[in-house]
C-alpha cells in the first residue's frame, strides 16, 4: 500500500536535524520566477513518479534540472553565489517539508476514495485545490492550509478562474517541533498546555496523527466523513 510506504518514508526523515540546519536560514526570501520554483518537480517526483526520496536526493535532482536558471537568477539578484546557494537550498527545504505532508494527505485520500479518483498537480495547487477528488460524479476540491500564530500559512492567493466542484477548506494548527517531540512538562508530570490544546482539537478527534520523529499527518477520518456523506446521499 502506498500510504504505508509513504508513512515509512516520512518516519525515516530526521526532521529535527533538517529543521535545525535549514529553518533559521532566510536569505532568499524574494519572489522566485516559476522557472526555479520546486512545486512542479515535487508533484512530479512524489505523486506522479511515486519516488519517496529524502530531501538531499530531491535537491540534487532540483539542482540538476534548474541549475542554469538558478545561476541566471542569482546573477540578476546581485547576491553572492555562496549566499544564494545556501539560501535557495533552505527555502527549497521549507517548500519540500510542507508539500510532502500535503502529498501524503493525497495518498490517504486515495486510500479512502480510491487512488484513481485523486488528482494532485502544480496547476491544481495554484487553483487552491491541493487535493482534488472525483467520486461518483462529484468533484471535491480540498484546500489544505496550516495555521500559524499570525494566520493562515501557505502560498495564499485568489485563483484567476474558479474550478468546478465543491470546495472544502481544511485548516489545522501544529505546535512547534520541540513541543511535538517533547510534549511533557520538564518534571515529567503532565503535558504542556500547547500540546494539550493541540491534542484535544486534532488528535483526540482523530483528524491528525503524530509520527515519532515529529511529522504531523492527516488520518483517513476527514476523508471518510465526506465519503460517507456522499454514499448516504446517493442511496
């Protein structure tokens, strides 16, 4: 099963080490031309080709494909080659970490509705349909966003042309990684408030699940509820 394979892949990622290495680096924060964005390649590798590779291997593919355009943009930006290389890798990591969990949710949706009913692509992503499901003649467009303290995170924008189908917005919050990995208080008695709030809202309701390395992923529950609703309406 692809979900189990992806589960195993996500659990093999040293999320803490990656975050410590890349998350503090925010050098390349300007708008990037489409020619060097990683979104299309991420969908192609992890969804279309179903290659569940770690970030370093993915970045090697990205550099090989985008090398010429990356050098062109680096010169245009006026940034030194070393700083740009460091910054673009860190930025690509942040995109990678967010999108592979979203793609995992696509595989979970496929487990519920049938993998052949689910579509994911860069084009759909830009139309705020992170996961599109075609089930029994009904089109469902799931818009998935993580909420931070300052509001909704993600590549927020208004699509130029709405796409057919019912839109379902899924919003969720995740505490910082240290709280996810170490939810108990320092003395080991009880849990930290941020984790309790997260657990009450998402873990106990069976919406989200936490892997031991800190990855927070969707369970089938959200998709099962919609499938049940459709099935019941068609009886």
